[in-house]
């Protein structure tokens, strides 16, 4: 199991994406996004994705270097054609547009079609927060069906994450709620398969609609060859809440942008909805962050449940992972490491040199 420094892994990923034809600045945006997801503990949205990004670029489904551009615009809205460029490039462009518009009018919304997979949605919320804004976003995966409806037993919807990022008094510690509306992101199953591990009960059904903990049953590569499905957040009991959110994300991200929903064929890998709100146009930045600090202290105060040491706010688990991984490097399982080397070789990129610490 190699452990790689952040710098070496990023440089390797930059070389790979440049090998697919991306200009260096864009290769860096994609590489830093993926390594940033690993850094924050979301291996499901980290460099494990290099293989699929490279495959899509090689097949022509993605067009590295294509110029994202606005096709429809008002003072506070923009519809963006991502040109089928890598998602982190398109979503960074779209969030920057939303921020610029929010500075002007108090609120900015950018919606994008023809975008590659944008990865960890929270990254774009953090971008809004760094500009003093509230960031809201969601993405669907048009044409993709891997999550059940509540009460359904087969694949109907994507994992459709929703994100709300809030500035706080400490700029280094924003609140970043960034969650799939399925019980977990699909990539967590991929990570479990690569690591040969079982997943907890209540995550997935097998191809016959029976609950299982074997992640290969989800892909139809386990004993049951029929592909299974993920449950909506809330699981078997309260999954109607996740199901409702999931449907809303299909509409806000896929249908509003014209990217397509779970029903139709796709224009791009992710339909993108990103929004920035300037708190100065409402209660004011200082008042907002001050009252939020009081709220945070209120919810974190004891008493706590037996066996619980502290109440965490959204975004904190990711910051803890980042502190740990920045210091010690990013550990990758052998299978993922091998797949990355194969993807690199497929675009004429030599194996990583140095930076492997364990
Ligand atoms: P998760 O379940 O690990 O975390 C969800 C949220 O809960 C996070 O905001 C986290 O900070 C918070 N959280 C976690 N533990 C907590 C605790 N103990 N107390 C308080 N808050 C806590 O994340 P997920 O739902 O598996 O999603 C993982 C990533 O996958 C996200 O970044 C999401 O954007 C991404 N994703 C992307 C796509 C795509 O198509 N681009 C699709 C699905 C998911």
C-alpha cells in the first residue's frame, strides 16, 4: 500500500492530465481537485477517478482544453456550456461567475451542461466562502441510475449530492455540508471493492433487491451477477427524505441546466447547479458569522450521548483528515495505484518518480 506525498501525487496527476491534452493550468486544476479530495478523506472522489477521467478523454467523451462559455445570461444568472471539459475546470469557472454576480447583485447562480464529473462539490462551496460568500450547489449525473426510489428495489436515480457552505468567524473553519443524497457516494463502494472490504448494513441491495454488505453485489461482480442498487439517505426506514432531496437535485442540477435527468441521455457527466449569496446584502457578514458562532456553541454544548466526546460541525471531519494526510501523505491501495499507473501509461506518462514514503 504506497503512501505518497501530496506534492508528488499532484505532480504525477498533472503530468497524466497534461498527457490527455489538457493545458497545464487546467491539468493542475483537475489534479489539485482530486488530490484535495483524498486530502480531505474522500478517497472516493480523489485520484481513484484518474482512470475514468483518462478513459473518457481518450474516448472523446471529455474534451480537455475545451473553453467553458456562457450561452445565456442575466445580471444574476448564467447558463454555461462546459464544452465537455473536465468537471473541475467547468465548475471552477461556473462558481467564479456566480461569485462575481453575487458581488454585483447579492446573489449569483451558474448552471452548467456539457461538464465532466466535477468531483467533490464542497470544493466549490469553499471557493465561495473564501470570497466571503455563502455557497450552495448540487449535481446530478444525467442518464445514471444507481439509487433506488424510496420503496423501490432497483436502480432509478444518481447519488445526487447537495452542498451548503457557510463562512464562519474563523476563515479556516467554514461549515461545509457536502453530502450525497444516497446513503453514501458510489465511490465509497468502489473504494471498498478495491480494498476487499464489506460495507455496513443498510447501504445497498443486491440485484434481486435483497439487502447485502458485499459491495461487489452492487456492481454485479459478486456471487449475484445482476447489478444491485444504493439506498437513498435515511436508508430502509427514513429514505423518503433522501429520496425527496435526490429528486430535487435531479431537477435543480440536471433539468434546469438542460443536462438531462436520470431518464434522458446525457449532455456531460454532471449537470451542475452552483450559487453564491453575499451575506452583506442581508444581515451582514459580521452579524451572520457572529450569530452562527453562537449557534455552533449552543449545539456543541454538553450533555452528549454516552460514548460521544464531541459534536462536530460539517466540514470538520474533512479538516481533520487534511491535517493528518498533509503531514503523513496519502495512502492508496495497490489496486488503485496499479490502475493509475495503467492510465498514465495509456497517455504516454512514465511512472511516478520519488515521493513514495511508505
Ligand atoms: P460523507 O457522508 O462523508 O459526509 C457528508 C457530510 O457530513 C460532510 O459535509 C461531512 O463534513 C459531514 N459529516 C461527516 N461526519 C460528520 C459528523 N460526525 N458530524 C457532523 N458532520 C459530519 O460524504 P458523502 O455523502 O459520502 O459524499 C462524499 C463526497 O462525494 C462529497 O464530496 C460529494 O460532493 C461527492 N459526490 C460527488 C458526486 C458527483 O457526481 N460529482 C456524486 C456523489 C457524491
